[in-house]
C-alpha cells in the first residue's frame, strides 16, 4: 500500500485503506462487493454527505461520499419502512452513511479528533482544496459510489466545525 504523495504524514491513509472502509460499508448495507472504476456517481441523480474530523484548532480532514440515488433509496426504504422515501429521509440516510465512513476513517488515522455534525444533500459534492485520497467504485448492480478524504491546506483550515449551512 502506498500513501498519496500529496497526503501529509499525519493523515496516513491510502486509497487501499479507503477502499476497504467503503467496501465494508457497502457489504454490510447491500451484501455485495464493489470494484474500483474511474467514473463517479451521476451528479444529476447522486446524493452526497460529508463529515469533518476536528481537533482543537479546526478541520484536520473532511470525509466526503457520494452515492447514486437508487442505492440510497434502497437503504432509506429499509431504514424507514416506506416504499417512496421523502427527501428528508434520503438526507438522513446519506448523513448516517457519512458518519459511519468518517468514523472508520477516524479509526485508521493516528490522531486525536472528533467528528462534526454531518452535512448532506442532493447532487455532486463540492470538494474543498487540499491534498486528497479518493476511491470511485461500482457494485454488481451498477450502483456507483465515491469516497474522498481531503486535508485542507494550512490557510484553508476552517473554524470550529459547527454547521454553517
């Protein structure tokens, strides 16, 4: 395994690490394996969610995920016991997935951090500046997902992690 050459040592996470975390989340949710691809989820039908890893100074890293709407809707149907999930239910499921992904990434890093409240929405995620490790994947049903760990450069470190939406 190799670390991204642009990822600082204190954020020693590799694309292989991120793939394992994403694959475990997908397997637990859908019972299917994923494969790496080079195409992200379609922004016109994707949902995204993000959490920040925070220390006493501010944002250490941001964990961002995106997933195709049909996959997210399947989880929302199971979670809420409905046939047609409402947008707020889709947002809740995306946010919870980001929490799980962020918690697993936090476990890989050798840092004392905490997670921010998740943010989630529809469309393609906006990825902040800074070095990143990314994984784009697809499962056997054609459902696409993406995961990114972004380390904001010094000047880009933001406040105290409170939601500002």
